[in-house]
C-alpha cells in the first residue's frame, strides 16, 4: 500500500473505531437480535437493560483506498489490545463488512457504558441519575418532558426526584435506542419514537436522556 494510502487508511480506521462502526452491510439477516426491533439503518447506540451497549455505525467505504480484510484485521487487533488490559470479551466485534454500494457497517458490543466511553475516547454514561452524580456528572440544564407540552424539569429536580431513573449522557451526535420509554431530554435532542432519540449536530456540551 502506498504511503499516502496508508495515512488515509489509518485515518479511516481510527474514525471507525472511535465511532464504533457496527453491523455488516452484507449481514442483512442480522439485527442485534432477539429483539424484533428491525434492521438499524443509521449510526446508533443501543442501550441494553443488562448495562451493555451495542454500537452500530453506517458509513462510506472507498475500496480504492481501503481493503476489507486489512480493516477487519486492524479492528481485531485494536479490540484484542483493549481486552488484554480490561478483560476477555469486554469488547466484541460481531460483524465488520463492506457493501457493493460503497458502504461499511460493523457491530461491536461493549460490556458496559464505561467500556464504550474508554474504548472510543468519548464521554458516555448509561445508568441511574444517582450513579451519574456519583461519577461526577453535573446537571446544569433543564430537561423537557416528552409527554407534557412545554413541561420541563430543573437540574435540581432531576437530582432530588429522579435519582433512580435511568439516564444516558453523551457528547456524540448519534441516534440512541433505549430499552424503555423516554421521559425527558435536554436541548439538542429530538425524540423520534417512544424509545429512540437523536442527538442533533447543533447540540452543545452534553446531551441528557432520561428514561424509565
């Protein structure tokens, strides 16, 4: 591979790993199963009830510069390095495939939200409001209810009244899929279904999503 292609390949691979690319484009029968949730077509983080996180990203793939076999080999090496330090199967590659349409889809599973954040070098938390506070997260913005028109809950009320509610906190612009109904979201987050939300590009700081 020519030097300039190596640089471009490394940049592309890092973007895949940092954003946790998931589910193979040729793997059409697979859908984070057991779920009945349908095939995911957009980059999405799936928050599971057991605390694990499935990351699915759909992106462009230029075969002129990149080789699928090399990409998969590099991904496996990256995961093996992480697991050697943090425990066997802490991160797992379920699929990494390219499609004839020039796309790439991959799927990685993370044992915990902390593993997702550490592996991808990003800010991400999934757990209870109380656990988030114990981790040092500070609630400084009012959240909007998805049920009541213009109803909001203050940051103070979040801590006092919603300590046992579940929350996702992220600095990424990405789709989120919860395992139960969404109740409150912060500015810059759009609710697209009872259990799905999209963190928009104009989101500033951290996005917060509270769900049952």
